[in-house]
C-alpha cells in the first residue's frame, strides 16, 4: 500500500483510512523486529488520528486509539496502553459498537492482568463477554480469545478456586472452539486447559487422576493444532507439558511416552535461544530416566523409545517414526548416524514381532523421505547389525531381507538392495 499514491488534501478521509490500515499491516508483520514495526505503526496511527479525529469520526478514532494501545502494550508500556484502551472505550460508549467495545475490553483486561491487577482483569473480561452477541467470525474469534484470557486470569489467582474457575471457562471455550474453524484459538485454549488441569492435580488431590487424564487429553488436543511445522515453538512447549503430565503416572508405558515427549521438546528447543525451556525439559528428562532405571536397570533411552514404538498401533507408529526421523534429518551426518544406529540396535533387541513391525514402519517411512536420510538410515541399520554376535546378526539380516522382499516392489526393492550392497551388506 502506497500512501503517496493518495491525495491527502483532496481526499483526506481515504488517505487517513489507508494510513490506519497500513499501520495495522506494519504492526502485524511476522518477520519485522517488534520495536521497529510497532514504532512505525504508531507514526501511521498518529497521522490517521489527526485526520480522523474524535470530533470528526469518533468510532474510527476509537479504532485508531485501540490499535495504538496494542502497539504500546507490545512495546512494554502498559500504563500508556491502558489509558489508550480506556479512551477508546469512552469514544465507543453509546454508539452501538458492541463487538468493538468487547474487543477493546479484552485488550484492557490483558493490560490489567499483566500489571498484576487480576481481579480487575477478570471483571473486564466478563464485561467483554457480556458485550458480545451473535456468531459472526469476528465475534466468535473475540469471544474465544476473551474466554481464553479470562481462564488465564483466573489461573493468576493461584488458588484452588482460581484454577477451578479457569477450568470451567476453558472447558466451555474448548467445546465451543471445536465447532468452528479457528484452529489457533483451539490450540491455545486446550493448552491452557491442560496447564490448569495439571495444577489441580496438586491442589485437588482427591480428584487427582481425573484432573491428570483431562490434562493429558487437553495437551494432546492442542498438539493436533500445534504441529511441529506450523507452530514449532508452541509444539515444543506443548510436548514438554504433555510429557510432564504423563510423567506423573507410574505405569511403564506412560513413563516411556513422557520420555519421548521430553526428547521431542529437547530436539526442538534451541539451547541458545530457548535456554530456560531447554534446561527445564533436560532436567525433567533426567529425573524421569532415573525413575526408569529403577524399573529397567539395563534399558537405555533408545530402548525405551523402541519398546514404545513396538507397542503402538501401525497408524500411531507410522506417525511416531516419521516425526522422529524428520527431527534427526537436519543433524550433521555423524550425529545423525549415531542416533539412528542407537535406535536401530534398540529395535533389533526387541521381541521378534515388535522388531519386524517397527522395521517395516521405518522402511515404509524412509521411502517417503529424502534420499540422504534413507542413505544414513541404511548405513546405521548395518552398523547396528555389526554390533551383534554372529548368530543374532544373521537373524537380523534375514529379517531385514524379508521386510525388503515383502514390503517393497520393483524399483524400490532394487534401489534399497543396491544401496545395502554398496555399503558392504551380503544378502543372506
């Protein structure tokens, strides 16, 4: 959008409207530095507000003031943001713009919550929800966002009653969100619901198991939205929190699933950029491994992950293996082969039926992934075979050959066997 293409003198209203929209677009640029983007947006809002003044266009001016408040909030100037939101509400009062009032109230509630004024924030969020009537897309998004913020504000009370109130609100929001196409809100709501339920496992001990199951279910729902590709940071946080919830159970499968979640989170957190998150996940993974050593003293982390994979259904195992292979792919070749060889050896040492099932899944997934990863995986498979005694090695070779024969057809089978022979494998 080019402001200089519009006539500021001849058509000031169109020019000011364009300046406001350009400010909104500037503020929302995902790749821009926050401070630079918000300060540039504020300049545009100022220019738009000078033309669309409170006297000339009170509703339009209120929108501009609300946008400026959001920019100041992102810049960390909460007192100024709060004053601007209150000014926007004054301009909107009595003008029938209920949906816009609700949106501004939601913004004001966020500022109050961030300033530690939780009771006031809850009251404002309640006012926002009371102002909303209808089911247009904008109203639905505002309602869900406000319910999510209200749930988080209740959590800020830090009490049993606060977390219970949070669960009540977030359960309603979660159910409502599942019926509409607002996936980001759905993920945020379910993740916060998981956090609230997890907190209640210690505050409401009598219903601990119920809260724990509900927390696990909520985190798993959030991961349907927060995929590793679409929302990598949210995915890693949700995976870590799901692991922490699962680790509160004492059965071996839940503990293994928790370990896999922690490992997923560690693979996605960059310790240079997300140090606190990475350290917490590392600490929790270490604590869980200590517990697992008491149950299975000779099992490594790879052994537990391989056992978990073998126990899954074919569909779940496919997703599980694909996700782990894609995490390994970006690693340097040496580290990639080391990780793959450790996992392959752990798979081989599983009971025969589980070994076959997991190997079939690995080969199937690898045929869909880049050639370089197939190369590394086949080398690592042979490296794992070489660690076995002669009899076990021959048995593993036979299983590998049978899986290739039964699973792959034509060019794929020839391709894989040629690669293995190039790596020095002698077909049994």
